[in-house]
C-alpha cells in the first residue's frame, strides 16, 4: 500500500494511518500536547545526537547528519527527528523539510513501508561518508609533511586539536548509528522487499567499516601528535645548544671584563700594549671556539 506524504498540519485529521508527515519543529505543537507530550516535543526539537527511544509503544529516533548543499558547495549539519510506530504513521521533523519530503516521496512511490523508507534514508545519507573520511586522511598526510619539514609548527598544534575534536565527534556519531542499526536486526519482519534487505546488509557492514576508519585516523593523529612533540623538543634542544655556545664564548670574556673592571691596581695596566694584547687574545679565543664548534657540527 502506497503511503501518503504530507508536509502540513492544517488539513490534518486525527487519523494518521498510512501517512508520513514531514514538518518543521515549529509545527510540533499542532501534533502533540504541550503538557502531556513535553518529552517528545523536546526530543524532536532539541536534537544533539543519534538515538532511538521507545515512548508509549512508539519509537522516537533522532539523527545528526552532515548534508552537502550542491548549489552552494557547502556542508551543513542537518537535524532530523522521527516519531513512528513503523506500522501506521511516521512524523519526520527537520529544518529543510522540502529536501527531506522530496526524498521520502520518491521512496514511498516505490511502495516501501515506514521502516524501509527510514533504512533507505540512512543508506543514502551515509553513502558519501567514505569520501569525507578520505579527505580527512589526505589532510592528515599534508600535516605530516609539514611536521617532517618543520614548517609552520606553530599552527600544527591548533590543527591537531581541531582534528581530534572532529574525529571524536565522528566516533560518537557512528557508535550511536550502530545502536540504531542494531534495532533492525531484531525487526527483520519490517523489511519486506528484497532490495531493502540488501540495503540492510550494506549499511550493517558500512557503519562498522566507517567506525574502524575513524579509529585508524585517530591512531594516525596520535602519531602526528607524538611527532609534533618530538619536533618541538628538537627545536628546544637546538635553542639550548645556541645558548650554550653563546655562554661558552662570552663567559670567559665576562671573566676578563670583571677582572679588569675591579677597582684594584694591576701592574700590567701601566703598559700601553696591554689593551691591544687582551683584545687580540679575546678575538683569537672567539675564532678558535667557533672553529671547534663548526668542526663538531654544533651549528647544524
């Protein structure tokens, strides 16, 4: 039986049988009682994770997906809520209702039921996730090249922090999606069409692979963080080496300055040649010290 897809509550009867309603969260009060159904309204209005709950023998699901806008070539975080019994009705809540409604209409025209439409929707929303993770891996490779060449080390720490937060977000995303997909494993009777059973197999394999890819990227990031720390330590050691060289050169000269700066009579100071001798000695000492450091490759 073909499901009826509507996007307004104006002419809606109390009976929602064989109906899919796609509405913005501003119309939730037209469907639910503000006092009795406050938990449902809040869950559908304030979506912050992927989850599935059972409320009054009806399922409440929420999703967070990054959807690419082909016209603007930008990616936007889309929040989708679903309140359904998987038999008679489904109420979808989203900010971009037109895009979601058109997708659901095309799926319902294929004769899919409530559960199969949801499964097809999840399959289509995750099909480009491999490309997204591959892009992150390419960015991490470029960051590794910068660390290897010791260029722009100052910016690396902020980038590593951004990637760390991003990967943690994706990790939680796929963990939560796994819990939702597991729901279908105990509801196989909801999937009637063979192609939807295939979709189920595809997504049950896809989500764990995406999750494993996130774990792999986090390991790469951890190695990059260790590499960054090593480069910072090398840079600090190089600075300490320079300070050591400066101290080795100037400490003896400071000793001479302090020695002849004392208010004490020095017999050799009565000779005019004393000052040129001390000056030549200091220059020879500096040159010999620099030659020794150069041979020891301290300047590299």
